[in-house]
C-alpha cells in the first residue's frame, strides 16, 4: 500500500512540472501575445523608427507627388442600337387604305394610263396594280434593234477575217507546194537548207544541211548520230558528196537552174503560135523531183 502512494505522488509531481514548463514556454501576457510575438512587434517598431529617421517615408511621398497622375479612362461609349427595319413584305390587309392608293394616284393612273409610282403603262386593272405596286422602276426593255445591228456588223467583220485567213492559208500551201517542186527544197536561209526525202519505207524525212552539222529525222541520224543514206542522197544530187561544206552555194545554184528551166518553158509556150488555149491540152514540164525512193 505504501509503495502505490509513492508512485502516485511521483506521477502527480511530474504532471505539475509539465504544466509549469508549458506556461513558461509561451509566456503570454494580458493581451494574449507570446514572447516571440512581442519580440516581433518590437523589431517592427524599431525598423519603422529607423526609416523615419532616414527620411524614407518622406521620399516615397515626394515621388508619389512628382509622378504624373494616371489619365482618366474615357467614358464607355454606348452602343447605338439600330432601328428595326421595316419588313420587305407587308400584308395588304394590314396596310389598309395605302394598299388601294390614294384617290389622286388612282385618278392620275386612270387618266394617263401610267402608274404614278413605278411609271408602268397599263390600260386596265389600275386599282389591282396599285394594291401590289411597291414603286420600283420598270425593268429595261429586253429587245433593242441596235443590238441586232451591232451583231450583224460583228458577223461581217468575222467573215472578212476568216476569208483573209483562208486566203493566207491557201497562199502558204501554194508556196510550199512550189518549193517542194524545187528538188525537194522546202526552206532555204543563210544558216540552213531543208529538203524532203522519201525513204525506202515510204516515209518522208526532213534533211537539214547547215554549217554546224547535217541532220536527218531518221533513227540512224537522230539517235545513232551517223551520216545516214538520206543525207548522202541529197549531197550526191547536189554534186557535193566530196565537199559537203559547200552546200549553200550548191543549193543556190540548183534553185537558179530550176527557175531558169521553168522560165524557158514558159517562154517557149508563149512564143508558139499554134499553142492551144485550152488548159487541158497544155502539158507542163515536170521539174526534177528530190523525193526519190531509197532502195
């Protein structure tokens, strides 16, 4: 029994010490501030007194006075509300007397046969027209005689242009056929001369003679880059197989010879008194042909 009492007394003594330590730790005053809170407030007050001594608050106030005042914001504009538009379609029942038109409008319409609102000409149905008339101007006429005249003039001009183009095409065709008669020559310039040659497969090939190189449209010349038989045929007929660089002089001489032969044949026909006038009985001399078949 004695041992238990001693233990309880020791326990009670320990609890009392803990309560005392808790009270000593916070040390709250009458205002409820602890020791650390009071120390914090003292530091704040000390720093404030130092700032006042250095004149920091006065400098802050002076800067605030020197700073430009902020511009006041403009008042907010109110959005203008548009008035509601009138409906595009209105009921004739709700329009009342306006649907029938005034008496003066109806009288003018009957007398002049012309609507005072839209200027439409009518001989009857004046009242019914005014009931639905919106005052829009009449549509322009769909038919105009001047348009037909303009179209006719344009067609004539187009016909003249087509005729002239057809005449030019025929003239070019004649010139080309005439040039083909000159031993296959189709083009002659200072830089090149072109001939048409008929190959062994009945195909036409264009042979070009120039200072740079002689070319042909056949596979042997175009792909294999060889001097094909068509080029050799043209050079042989121009008598320049041994000297191909003299092609220009040889072509000019050949053309001059052909033209001289044609002029001589025409002069012989004109000088003959027994020459018949019928074109069917006239036999023209065929010029030598360059288009020869290569065997």
